[in-house]
DNA sequence: TAAATTTGGTTTATAAAATAAACTAATTTA
DNA sequence: TAAATTAGTTTATTTTATAAACCAAATTTA
């Protein structure tokens, strides 16, 4: 059974980029994600909310140097979803390789 | 420079599945693609047209056993685009592997 | 042999998603 | 103190994906 359904929450360029970054760093600020992904703030805000609603990431808001700070980190659920997505899309890419 | 823009024509589950199949077989009927992708005929028809308009595939219509037959095959442009897409998305997937 | 069904699609309409634009609120700078 | 900047959110618009409806010809069934 080759081509499985790709998790629609992850099969989105920006959300995939966000999760990809969070997998590596385990915690990142809104501004960092914005800079790394080249997304607009609005788009980033919306996509982060979707990932949060899905339980893929956690968002903690605080203040740093008087400015609001939005910290994001991936959850174990998000990590699992990402791993599954990586496995699934490899069949589409005709990749035989392991992670 | 890690996260490049993903070709929006290929970053679509169904179109990616179509191209993935065509890369392997080099020629396929509409009905075969429909069966393999589990797509509805309408959706498949639309996505094939988009791939054709982009020059990623060629479509040849004929008749076989009295019924219309739509044959699809990938072009060199489509092949290149697919290879690029595969390379690009690997950065998102945190894969270090070669093809 | 006429009606119903199936095959192999296309076209059009709807739902969902991504994105951009507009806005908020506080802070800093000139 | 007015303008610009930071760090976002909310709302509106555009784009995309998908489904539903449709079409023509061929085949089956009654």
C-alpha cells in the first residue's frame, strides 16, 4: 500500500516549515520563526494557531524586554505526526532511504 | 539557505501522486491513475489539466476498445521539476539522504 | 428495441485553505 | 508628542482543492 493520505495539517508549506524548525530547536520565538520562514506575521499567527489547536505545538506567551513574546515548542503528538508525515511522503518521492 | 519555496504545482497531494506514478511508469491511462490515487474523476481531470498547462505532462487522447482513452506521460520538464521538488522538500523533512 | 446502466471523461459549483491587508496595543525614537 | 517600530491578532480576499453535476458514447438488461 504505497500512497497514504498525507496529514493535511503538515502538508502545507508554512506549517511544515514551522514544525521542521521546531523539531530541530525544540523551542522558538515567533520572531525567529517569522525570520526563518519568511512568512508574514498574519499568516504565521494563523498557522501557529492551527498547529496549537491540533495539539502539535504549545504556545506560551510572556513579555521580554517590555515586548510580548510568543514561544513555541513541539509536543510529542506533533513529533509523532511529523515522523509519520516524513515516512508517508517518502513514498510519493520515490525515496527508499531511511531517516 | 535551507527552506526553499516548494513548487506549488507539485505540492499538492494528488498532483504529487500523479507525477510520482508517472515518473515510475513513464506512461499511464487516466483510469489507472484514478485507481491508484483513489481520486474522483473530476478532481483527476482538473489536476491533469494543470500539470499539462505547466508542461509537466503530455496528454494524448485516443480510443481503445471503442472507449475514449486518455494517456499521460511525464515530460522532461516535469521530471526536472519533480527532482527539484524532491531535493527541496528533503530540507523540510530534515533528511540528509540522497536520492 | 427502448430504457437503464456503465465507461470515460469534462465542466461548473462549493468548500476549504492559504495569504494578505487591516487593525490593535504598547514601546521607542526623533 | 507625533511618527515609527515591535509583536503580534483579526478579518477579508484570493487561491486551491474537491465534489457534484453533467455529457456522449457504448453496453447491458428487460
